[in-house]
C-alpha cells in the first residue's frame, strides 16, 4: 500500500511524495532519526521548546522550514530522502507537513 506525504509552504506551493512499502521498509527508524538529527544540526535549526527538548514533529517541521521551498524544488533526491525518512518516523498513510502553519496533520 502506498503512502502519501505532502509538504506545503506558505506560498501555497505543495510537494507531494508517494512512498511504497518497500521504500519505507528499506529505512530503519534509527536511520531516519540519524538523518533528521544530521539535517537539523547542519541547518542550525532552533529548538521550538523553551526547555530545549525537540520532538520528532519539531525536527521534521524545522528541517522543512530551514531547508526552504527552493531545496524541495531544486533537489529532488534530497526531497525524496526527506519524505522517506519523515514517512518512516510518522508511520501514517497520509501526512501533511504544513510549514507555513507549523503543523503536521494526518
């Protein structure tokens, strides 16, 4: 069964990814966490929580936000990696990452 992950920016621009079971099963949960940890650090993202605890949703939203619409549009391989790793961590059939409203919906 295919899953769908959509990343939406405030400009109304949407990026939709279809993820197959084999694509998701090729990524372990630990590998997905490491991918987001690395991207989060490289982008110098700021913790949303005042106590510094960063939840998976915060990491996914901040990596999307700090990467920007341009990276999703201009680097298809990176964007697919984002979707694959986010899809693995969130483990839902349909996910909407709304960067402009800082929300993830299922």
